[in-house]
C-alpha cells in the first residue's frame, strides 16, 4: 500500500497525447462511473463527453454508468420529500423512487447522451431495467454491524450483458442509469458505484474508472491526509470497515470489480477537466487504484483461458 500527498486543490496539467496510454486498451471494455460535481458543471460535462468520444475513436469500448445524487436531492427538497442517507446509500421510499427514476432516466441520462451525440450518433441511453440488464434484490445498509432498512435500494445479483454487448459491437456508447428490476418486477434504486462494478465484472472490463469529488481514498479517511495511491483487494478489504459516507460504496464497488475479474479499479478526481484521459489510465499518479490480489489474478487467468479479460472485446458488427 503506497500513498501520495493529497493536493490542496485540483490542478490541471498540460494536455498530453492520450494515444500511447490507451494503446493497451484497444478492443477492451472500460466502464466509467460519472458522478459528483462534474455532473452539475457544464464545462466538466462537455469535457467528460469529449474524453468518452476520444476513447471510442481510439478503439476502446467505453460504457458509462452515471449517478445523479445532487439533482435527485434538489428535486426531493423542492417536493418537500425527505433527503436521507445511511452508510452512504439513499433511503428510498416509493415516493423517492419515483423521483429517482424521473431524474436519472428522464434528465441526467438524456443530457449525457446528448453531449456525447454532439460529436456524432454515438451514444444510446438505457436503464438497468431495460432488457433485464440488471436484476437486484433489496439490500439493507450496515451500521455498526447491524442491518438497517433503507427502502427500495437494490443490490445487483444478476447482469445480462447482451444488450450492452450488442451496442458495443456497433461502436456505440451505452449510457446506463443505475436502476434495476427485482425477480417479481419491482424496481430498485441501485447505487451507481455498485451498478458500475457489477457491469464491469459481467462485461469482462479491463478497467473500472470512478469519477468523484475527492482526490482519492485518504489514508486517514475521513480526516484527510495523504491519498493512498495503490491498494490490493486484501488491503482494501481490511480498510472498508473504517470508511464512512459516500466513500463506502465507491470503495466497495472497486473491491467487487477487481474480485470479479476487472484488472484495475481507479477512483479519480472528476473536478479536474479532462480527468478521465489525464488520470484514468495510468498505473501511478493522482487517485487511488485497486488491483486484484496476485493469487486472485492467477486464478482468473486459469479459469478464463481466452475469456473476456484477454479478449479483444465485443465482436464488431459487420
């Protein structure tokens, strides 16, 4: 486990040619969770869309999973509905779920699709409900080792990747809202970090990139201090019980992703323009990167000869 000093404020390094760092990812799937302040800043939204298009045109297969927490909270407040979080997860009543669906699928997703499609007919929006892409069961939050009911919040238990793979084969960018269906047809609000992790594992993604409002995981979380640069899955597992707030699902998602076969999961500061290309694909640098334990990685290679993690991604549509 190694650390770097946390910057006092996001800095914007000079532009660099992204092609050399993207070369090993050509033909591979990269899942990007888009969230935090970047989602409410128009300049950062446009920068993110350009980065996604650059990935696509470089031969990478990007999949975007978006959040929308600030927008949801704002509308709930306007409607005089309670805004409440427990262990970093939104308490979701049926009334809150209606707002979540409206904001995620009806507003945020459409805006992201529109920004990407300003560069051409490239992005397609969907939710985890569509084609049963994400199936979930109701989950509690855990506080001091005890389960706490938080309503219609789901934990993904099954991913059907066929619709997303079909879009990737046509060189499209899926933009996924983190909603899921239950086995009985009920709908669940799924934390976007955890939805992105589930998709990354099911798609055999090479990387999971989480854009957020902090520089990475601080060694003395939540007090601050140095940013941990690299973690193994086992090291992160040991740290998770001491985390609080929104960092819990982010790091839980990273852990789940690498244990599902993703080669690396990285948390970076989305407040920096161009962060996805500048920091998302370096093994060292700003942010926190989680790697599989070496024994896990060897097991994945043995279990998946020629499988998705070593493949060249979805077959191209003729």
